[in-house]
C-alpha cells in the first residue's frame, strides 16, 4: 500500500523519508518491496537501500546551515547508561524507600500515570552495551557515566560538547498526550539514597546546547512524539535537533534489552572500526541481525531509525 506507487523509482538509491501522521510509527527498514517473491523470501527495504528519516525537507536545510561553521569536537563518545531507579537497587549499601512522592514536582510521576507506567526496572544489558562501546576506544577518547553518575547533572554538563557522539542507554518515556512530558529517565538516587530529579524532559532538552555530531537514544520509543498540525512530530528528536544535534539514532517501540545491546555493539564496531557513516553502519548492523536466526524478527532490529543529516 505504501511503497507500490514508487517502487519502480527507488532502484538502489538512498531513501530520505519525510513521513506524515501515523506513518511516523512505521519501521520503513522492515517493510518489504512489492515483488514476486514468496513470503519465505521476504526482502526488507534495507536489503537494497540506506534509509534516513527527516521531520521535513526544510529541517535538513536548517541543520546543514547550523553545522557549517562548527568546529569538530576533539573526543569521540560520552555514554550515560545503567542509572539507579529504585531504592531496592543492590548498588545501594542499604535499601531505602524510593521517593516517588518527590517525582511529581519533576513531572515524571504525572507522565508515568498517564501512560500507566509504575515501576522502572533496571536494564542490565545497558551496562554491557556501554562497556562494549567503551572497549573499542582509547581511554582518552571517551567518558562514561554509569550507576549513580548516570544522572541529570552529568547528562546536561557543558563538557559533553567535547564529544562527537553522546549515547544514552536507559528508559525513555514517550507521552503522546502531552509531548512536553516526554523525556529520558536517569538516576533517581545518589549513593547515599537521597532522591534526585531523575527526569531529563523535553523542555530541558530544547534548552541544551548539544554540538554532538550524533546523539544515540538507546531507549524505548525515543523516536516518537505527538503529531501537531503545522508542526509535525514533536518529541525527543525535535528537541535534540533544536539543541544543535544534526542526526539521531532513535527507537520506535519498547525495544528488547539484549537485542538492543547486540545491535549497538555491531553499529559502533562498523562505525568506529570500519569508518562507515552512521546510516550505512546502522543498515549493515540490521542486515547482520536479520541474517541470524536468533535476531531475525524485525522486532529485534527494526525499531531503530536514523533521523536527520546522512552525510
């Protein structure tokens, strides 16, 4: 239904997709082209095409103008991963009650109630993911904020402007009812068990000055938002682009923890070691997973999309 009208014109070109409405929720990389193949010979769009998503064609023009005069960041990657959400987390010396009554003033509880989200479970694979990425680089090229350090203060530190890539591996919260209550969930407690504001919400992101070449939101539903007439999709992607990031890797649904760690490890290896562009590295990583029985289902690999500048 979606691709048949243009199938003959696609050939082997890169596809820049500007979606509308509900099509923002579609993983184009997993959609199959109309062919004479049987279902067993399913051929997804990424088999022949590099794919990038854009909020609009004019967004690309603005992003290119913004980054023309920018000096390259001197270091490679900053990672924020595996935060502490609960007072029962074994990284605390003794269990404390999670201060949920304080979340309200930070908008997290309001947004979570609307979405019927009650408990933030630890994501163990985000640590595996972070450590695998860090191991690919010299110590001087990277910095990682894990455990209690994966907090709002470090995530908004101006020092992050020294890094080309900023990688968040944690829970994302999409609120399509009130997009301003969408955000990234970070550590809610310090080492002593005191409560922290652990919610980096969309409003905060709009006010950041992020000059990274790439922001990776290795979190659930980080690429979604609310479709507002005349404005397009308002969500985390829009926020980070406004803050100065020309490209983002984001997700379309509640991603599998282990599969995400696997995809990210492959993505970074292709990008950092084989020097592929982010769009081509993502495509190759997804094709690798598609070819393996364990990860073959699009559920495991198709959630992540690259949005923004592909050069």
